[in-house]
């Protein structure tokens, strides 16, 4: 008589991956996404020295997305639980800390809900987008980490703290 599978028998282990997952965050009231596989750490945006944050002794250049995308300066708390958030990302040979207003969610976006940026899309961030995701009837810009990392906005986070 063949043995039937037991609920106690070892089952194959499936390692979850970040493929298809995106981190959603807010900048000036707009929601943006970045591939979760590029995200190395999420932490408070405080502690920047000369436009860099250090994590595990590695420097991450701070890229203030408000400045880069042409939005008004942050008027909220500079530090603490109501301060901004740094999303530490790594791309092809470069790393950086994207300074955002808040984390929204980590979601799974099937490939078929992300489409290319239409030619008539005239938002200033177009050059940093890899596509547009459709979530609950809204289009969410998906940022291209490799296009963003070489950028150095004129107004850095360190200057924003001093002023």
C-alpha cells in the first residue's frame, strides 16, 4: 500500500523573490514607484553629511526628489518620526539615497499593468521614468534607478537643512 503524503512531511521550500514587487512612496502628494529589487534599505532621512548618508560604512549620495522633480522645498520636520525618509537604492555600479516624503506601500505589480511612457507624457520627470504602472485606476510613475543615480540636483538635502 503506497504511503499518502503527510501534513508533517517536509515540503519544498520556495524562496520569495522581489521580482515584480515595487516600493511605493510619496513626493509632494504624488505617488511614485521603484523596483523593490533595487532597494537596499529604508531609513529616516536624517544624518546627511555633505549630501551623503552612510549605511554599513558605505556612502550613499542623497538625491532630494523634491528638488529633482521641481517641487517646493520640504516644510515639515527635518528629523524624527515626521521627517523625510531615505530610500537607499543601488543600480548598475552606483548607489544613492532617494529622499522622499513618506513610504506608501510595497506591492506586487504584474508585468501587464506596467506600460511604457507614452510619447505625449510631458511631465518633467519623464527622463527618469521606466514606465507607468496602473494601480487601482491610477497611473503611478515607475522611476528608473539607473537613470536617477547619476543626477545631482542643485538643492541638496544638506543645503535644505541649513536654509
